[in-house]
C-alpha cells in the first residue's frame, strides 16, 4: 500500500505538520457504503448518465397524457368519472416515481451531478433527501397553480356550491404523490441509518464524533452537524429526521416500514388523510364547494421554501445569506398560507351563509367536518412552532463556552484526524 505525505498547511511549504494519507483513506468518500469508494476513482468521462433522461421522458409523458385526458372535457363544472380518476392516479404514480428516478440518476450518474456531490460532500442519504424535496416542491407548485385557477373560476360564482373539473382531476392525480412520498421518506430514513452506521465503523477508534450521518466539525468551512431542522442527536446512535424528532438506530441497522410509520405519527396522519379523504373523498364524493377546497390547495405555496431550506441545510449552507433570506420567506409564507388560511376561509364561509358570527358558523358544521379541519390545521401549528424554534436558533444563538473552558476540556485528549478531514487533506 502506497503512502503519500502532504503538507497540512496547504501551501506546499515546509515546517508544518504533515498528514500521512493512504490510498484507502484518499478513496474514503462520505457518499454511501458502496458508492463512496467508487467516486474517487471515477472520471468525468465515465459518467454518462443517459438512463436518467429515459426517466425524464416517462415523467413528461405521463404528465402530458394526464393533461390530454382533460382536454376533451367541455364544461368547467363537469365531473371526473371513476375510470378517468383511476387513470389519473396511475399516471400520477408514474410521474412522481419517474421524476424521482431522474433526479437520483442525474445526481449519481452524470458529470454535473458528481461534481455537485463532491463540492458539497453529499452522502447517499443527502442525495435521496434533496431529490425528495425537489419532487415535493414541484408537486406543491402544481397544487398551488390548480388552486389559484379554481379559486378565480369558482369563488366569483358561489363560495359554497361551485365546482370545477380541474379540482377533482388533480385530486385524483395528486393523491399518488402523498402515497409515494411516504415510501420516499422511508427510503431516506433507512439510508440515513446506513450512512451513519458506515461512518461509525470508519471513525471507530479515531475519537471522531458523528452526528446525524456526518462527522462533527467543519466541511469546507461549513457546519456538518445536526439535521435539517437544527436538532442534534443526544448520542452517537441516534439520527434526527426532517420533523426534528431524534430516533434510536437499531443495532442491526434494520428499520422496517411499519416501524417507520409508527415512529412518525404526525406525518403519517397528515399524508394518509390528505391522500385519501382530503383529495379523493372530498373532491369526488362531495362534488362542490371547490372554492373552499382551492384555498386548501393554495396552502402549498409555502412548501417550495420549506424544501429549499432543507436542501440548503443538507448542502451545509446554513451560514449563507440565501439560507437566512429563504428562512424568512418560509416563515412568512407558512404563517399566511397555512396558519392564517383556515381562519380566513371560515370567515368567508360565515359571510356566505350569513351566519351571526364566525363561531356560530363553525358550530353549525357537521362533526366530521370539524374533525377534518382539526386534522389539517393542528399539524400546521406544530410545524410552524418548530420553524419558529429554528429561526430563534439562527437569530438568537446560544452563548458559546469560554475558550479556556474548551481548551481545558481538550487538554487531556490527543489530537485526532477525522475521515472528513483526511478527505479534504486538512487537520
């Protein structure tokens, strides 16, 4: 095994401490258990990534077929038949799965994707999470666009009884996304576990601390600890998910789908309710009131900012101005579109039925409707609370320990070099 001595000061001069890097250490890439060692030896010429464009073609084609199936509907108030609805749901599955496959293959197999991964030191779980957020943002934009069109078309006619075929059509098409997204988030979760166990193995005996799949410290000057919501695992055998919850890593590294569903109840209830009752039962069986439902679709306007925040965090750009500006936009849009939206809709509803007050209008609703509103509205308050906590950590950081206290705590320890530092050629 060959060894190469490289100056630690990075300028090629003498007098500094040197780091001995073996070929095996040079090839350690924090990407995945298998792909990490291959990435260092790959060259841009070998990365073709032609397969990703077949997935893109499937995605565009399924969306084109879905739009084409609606072209022959003569009146905006017409209903979507059961057969047409099932076709739209099937096309929705094809669209979101193939779009995910395109994004993954583009980041993993193309030259530009590999260059992007090397620049931001992305692991396999990072790639899957970025893809998940890109697809989520695209779906949110579709949902907002449909809601805006339906709102302009129906709310001027009747706030309570008007209908539009586009609302029902995207109800069938969009329900595929929420079912797909549950599985997509599960795959991200299991890959996080695999990546962290891999890093625990390669850092064993080196005294390095691993947090949420990354070695603690700085990578290219960027913070590498914590998760996308600012949470930090309490010990080495935990990971933090997108919702801020930290979960224990099983000893065998296996995490079955049922266990994932049980340990993430808020997200599961939200997705299953929206994907079944919210988008299918409400739009197809109810047959009307689409002006009210259009506001529910427009709630998704805040999702692209939430997704971008997660992507920037995964890229370890929390200290950038883009991250801070996007965070402010995310808080503003989430508060307006998700926290204030339902009270506004209920106020409009009370005016439409000429109720004595907003409270009397709500009391007149069926019990099932009130339960549905609670299932939709309460998680928004919970997520907004998490966002506010994250914003407070950014704008009101905790006071750091005095340097003397940090030095005294490290005085008895021998300086070590983490795998990330070895990869970057720095101490």
